[in-house]
């Protein structure tokens, strides 16, 4: 794990692999460890940067207003630090919101854009009625939060066939507990996210990918994003919930690697 002072706060990050620069941006409750398997798969062909965002993981968690634009600019500043003038950008869930804003604010630094299980926000977004417990900002035990997120982020069939999943997520919350202040600030940033009317300004090759059974951010949001970004490709995986890359690792890897390969050509 490496650390750097970025926009006034300490950011924890990892840099590995060889090839074209690629940046992975995690979700609201996550940290860079959620990308471990995918980053390892991409490392033979890409120089992969993963990091814990402001307010999450092992990075600093200042008690101050956050915005999606701020988190996008943190990403750009970290890229400066590691020497990435431009990169392929992958963002999932909240990370997909940050990736959208990054592509809009830093178009010359966005080689391609991959938006996973995310939303454009604003009044046109499709809301999920059952997402609240998993994203509560109240104090929760590791068992409560791990179980709530697992049951919301994965399909029932996947949970049934992977009995180790819920204990694993509970243990993950014990090892890296959610900081209530940082998480509340991150959730406030999500409330201000709205790119819907600006998505047409994104001109880089874009892949939008999600699971059809996503109970946290309904898949129709991905369709809405893909319709508004010129030339965007849309991939809907099934059966798969919010964490589509874990439920369908081979399909996800094929879609992402195929998109990156075709964009390079």
C-alpha cells in the first residue's frame, strides 16, 4: 500500500501491472479491495491504479462537504502523482458517478470510460425502493452492515450458492469498519449528483455494464446513460445483481477486456 498527499488529504493507493494506464474507482461503501480480482486480471495488459477515496478505506476522512466533482478532481490529482497523463477509467456504483464527472471535467484525460451499475442521478434517475437499509448512515455493527449490503448487492440465488459470502462481508466490515462521518459525507455527495443533461458531452468510447437484477441501482439507469452518451455500448448481465463482476466474473471480464481491446484498435 502506498500513500500520497492529494488535494490536502492522505490517499492510500496501489499501482501494479504493465501497459496502458487504467484507473478503477470504487463504490460508496467500498474501497480499493473490491477490485482485487479484476485488477489482477487486467494487470498483465494494463498499469492499474486502485485507491481508497476521500472518506473511505485507509484514506483520510475529513469532516467537510464532499461532492462528486471533488472526488473526480481527487482522482485527476492522484493520476498526476503517479504519472498518468490520461487513462482508461472504470467506475462502479458511486464510482461510476465519479467516473461520469471525471469524463466531463477532464475529457482529455479519459481514454475510454466504463460505467458499472451506476446512475446519472437527478430527477430522471430510477430509484430503488429497497436500497435504504444497506446505505443507512446510522451506526451499525459489522454484522448488521455486512449482512444488509450482501443481501442488497447480490441475487438470492448467488447468496444461496455461496454460503461463505455473508460471513466474508461481515468480516470485511470488521477489518475495515465504515467511518460514520466519512460515509455520511459521501452519501451527501451522491445526493447532489446529476449528469443526465450533460452526458451527451462525453465523446470517448464508453461501455455501460450492469446486472439486470440490481436491487440498489436499477438496470434501467444504465440504459438511460447509454442512450445519452453518443456511441455507448450497453451490456446487461444476468443473472446478476449490483456486484455483477463478482456474480458473473467471466462475462464481466470478457465484456470489459473486449471493449478495451476494440477501443485500442
